[in-house]
């Protein structure tokens, strides 16, 4: 008897997880047939053209609230059509415990939706970010709405639930559960990842880029998006001077040998970018030269990554107006202790367990 009960509970949990995944990430066939939460609440969400900000605010609130409501709706359907004991005052199995908890999730999600609707969505993070451009949110909505329907806009559907709109003044990224709107003149893009794949249409190679967008002058959190880029055959992508020098700088210091380090756990993040751990050490290794001032020992602990130190070194050469072809033979000062060093004095760290 207990075995049959366990099988029934396991089946209910499996069906619940499967239904939850389909509800959150509906297949393309469901989307095409309009079998989505957005289609069900289309009367409330409204069209995007007239009010793109309000439309997307309502959409993300509906999506978020629907996730909290779904467990209760699922178990209610189970109660009516499959298992009349799924709701119990005193639960005796996992399914009954989850169904009881779903009631609180249902009430909380409805409260969440009502709160944001009642406050005109002004407490949503995207609206708070827009207010950093102007406290008059109604004026911002009107300005963006005018540009949103401009025929000259660049639009790109990144997925079934994610798309870009680039107008004259705004960069708009709409995702499944949030959206980001940044002034076009203020946004900075950085490619943080690139992956290759073969096209299923012509077998050619394509590239997917993960791009980080950052607002330059407004305190708005960075956000990422993925897009495919096809480069025409007659176009050659050149690296910037910074990138070229960084690559050459790395190649040179690899030949200098590694600097031993006792405790890898003592390494801190690079103080130049705070994105990578420090991985180089300045330690005098160059021979004496009469053509320039002598290099000095640096007693600072590792605080820089190779990329940032390369940029520091390059900036020193550029400031001294040294010709680019002589940059690698130049000198710079340690950004921390001001000890003079050259490329021969920079070493990658010999971290135990790593090649």
C-alpha cells in the first residue's frame, strides 16, 4: 500500500515539475498558438505600441506573479480531476505539504501583483532606473513611447521572450522577467564571451557574442545579452591598439619565467579591474643598462592582473610620447610603490596545481 502511495506522489511531483517548466519556458509551438500566460492576460497587459513601458511592466509582473500562483492552480486541478486528497489540513506526504504551502505562494503572488499595480509599477527596478534620468516618469514614458514606434529603429528578436530595440535616443533590452532602458549616448558595450557554432541552414560558421552593457554616467546595474553577429567576407575586424599591446605584453612576460607564491588563497582581486585575480608580480630580473635609469626591486605583493598592468605600462609609454615600435623596450613605474620596472621584470605567478 505504501509503495503505491509513493509511486503516486512521485508521479504528481514529476507532473508538477514538468508543467512548471512548460509554464515558465513554453515551447515555440505553445507560443505560436498563444498558449502562454501573456496571452491569457492580454486584456490586462495591452498593446506595446501605445505604452511600451507600461506594457512591459504589466507583463513582467504577470509573469512573476504567475510563477507564484502556478503551484496552487496545479494542485487545485489535481484536487478536482485526479486526487481529491491532495489538499489536507494535516499533510502526510510531500505532495500534500507542497500543496499546502502553495496556498501561501498564491496569496503572496496576488498581493505582489496588486501592490505594483496600485503603485503604478514605480517600485519596479526598471522604473527606478528610469527615474535616474528624470524624476518625471510620465514624461519619460511619453518620450520613449514616441521613439519606440519609429520605423527607423533597429529591432532584433534574441529569443521568444527577449528582444532589442535601438532608437535615436534609447537602447532598450526587454527580457523575460525585467527590462533595461539606457540612453544611447551613455551606454558602453563590452564583449565578454564569444562562441562559434555552425549554421543549420548553410553549414557556415557563425558567432554568438555575450555583451555587457554599462551606463556611463548613470548608476544603473550592468546587464548582459546575447546576440549573433555575421561579418561580411570583405570586412576584417581589427584589434584595438590596447588589445594588440596586451597580447604582445603577455607573450613577452610568459618568457620571463614564473614567480613562486606560497599561499594561493592569499591572492586578492586585481585592484585595477576587480574582475580577475592578481596573476603577475614585478620582480627585478633585467640586466643593467647604461641607456636608461636602472630598474628597482618592487616589494609589493601581487595586486595586478596581466591585462591591467599591460595597460598601465602602455599608458606610461604613450604619455612619454615614445614611438609605438619602442614601447616594449620602455619602462614604467609600479602603480603602488612607484618602483621603476621594464617588461623583463614582470612574471606570471607560479600557482601550485596550475600549469
